[in-house]
C-alpha cells in the first residue's frame, strides 16, 4: 500500500520472516513478528487498533466492498477460510521494509496478493495518525485475502477503509 497519492502492484517483493526471524534471534516467523512489534510500539498499537475496528459490523462491511482477483467478494473468501476478520489480521506477519525497494516514494506497506507476509515502511508508517496506521493494516489484510490493486487504486481502497472503519 502506498500513501494517499501512490500506487502499487501485485508483484511486489516480500521479506522472508522465516529467515529474518532467525536472524533477529527468534525461532521463525512468529518470533520475528513479536520482536518487531515489541520494538515498534506504533506497529503493536496499530494491530490492536485494526483488530478493534474489525470487530465493528460497519468496518467488517468493507470486505463486501471488494472482490478477490479470482472473483468473489472478500467477505465470502474470508468465510471460506473459517476465520473472522480479526483472526485474518492476526495471521499477518509484519516485517520491516527498511532498505527494500518497495519502501520508496511514499509507500507505507507492501505484500503480494494472497500472502500473509507484509513489509512495513516503518519511517512513514510511524508518522501517520493512529486511525491511518490501523487502515494500513486492514488494507494489507484485504490483500492477504486476494484483493488486487490497480484497479482498484490503492488510494481508493484506503479511502473506503477509512469510510467504513474510521472515526
């Protein structure tokens, strides 16, 4: 996901947290996720904020607003996994995009369609207001369910999330 004026594509590069987690002293992806969230309080707060928002029926409705690249509304894709929106959010492995090409020109986060691994561009991410940080994580959660970009444009996805899930 890029900032308000940016765009991205589905072929973006990801961080391998199975390797990065071990390099950070953890025992795999889960340990790497916890380590990063422990070191970046905004990231931990954003996951909790996004989780809370996804508990609201009006926020959950955002899943019905978009379709998977394979066809079908994202709420139906999520239902087929047997998970709630909050559980899908918890599946995301958040890694640092520091030094990655995807963290240029206003980019806030990036992943591949259908992947649960998300690279966060920490510097611009931490400068956002809390509600927008929450929206970034919900945006990437939608990509984990199969939402592509361009179309819809990144800014349109985030705007709809803010309409449904913002304050």
